[in-house]
């Protein structure tokens, strides 16, 4: 499996294009805000003759969803998200005003699919299992690929840190509970690809992350 990371927007959000030998791919968290970011992601998919199957969202905050319309306009693929964050996708303009101080008026594509805990998303010869991880937002999730021993953690777990819980509907108690659930379910050697910053692993976070003690 090949993973290409694009660091996007003013929040330095990690957008990932994930593909395999079938040339099918998925996007995880398209936060592309600037035109050059949108061109880079679309160009990578086109230049490598990839077939986009899913536009996946770990959660509904605006920095992870700026690029949804550009992807829909180019490929006709709408976002897929946990129903717990559906309302956040409908409030991107309000989020932009509150968090960035900009008037964001791009119309958003309709949600293509709502997934739930335990669901599976497939492409090529790979699949991601959905693991609910509320706390940073009510509908936050991990995308876990057992075959590759890796997971996309969104803003739930970072290298040596965790996501903020002081946003509306955030919950510190919920995110700690989510982390305990992740530790119970995933092998210690699982690679973690977060929504911001460098990659890490469950093992390293158990050793060094104060929130995982």
C-alpha cells in the first residue's frame, strides 16, 4: 500500500491519498484550502492513473474538509463520515468564521455515505475498519487497516498529544475513553497517521504520551 501525505491549509492538516497495486485509492481528510493544494492532490491522482473510490472524513471540523467540493467537482465523489458529525459538515461556514475569521461560502457536496462503528470501507485489495473515537468531536473515528497494521487517527491521537476537547461538543472524558478503547483493540505495533504532525505508533504513545498513562 502506498500513502502520499499532503500538508494543507493554515492549520497544517494532513491529507492522505492511499492506494495499492490495483490503482484504486481513497482520500482521508481532504483539507485542501489553497488552489495549489487542490491542484497537487488532484494532479497526484491523475498523474498516477489512480481511481478514486472514497473521500473519507475522520471528523467534521473545517480544516479536514476544506477540499471536499474540489474533489467532488473533479471526481464526482462526495464525503463519507460518521453520522455523529453530520451537523458539523453543515456548519463549515460558521466554523470558518469562528476559527479562521474568514467568510467561507463554498457549497458543500451531499454526504455520500454515513458509516458506523465496525463498518468496513474497501478499495482495491485493502479495507479500513471504522472505530468510533468520540471526544474531539462526537463523530470522530479511526480508520484501521489490519493487513498493514496502521490507522488514521484524525484529531483523536497525535504524536505525544491528543486532540483538543474545548471545541463545542468536545469531551475530555470521551476522548480518554476512546484512547483506552483503541489501546484495547489495536496491536502495540500499529502505525498511527494523525490529522496533524508526524506519524507515531501505539507503542510509542503508551511509553511517552502523558494522556495514555
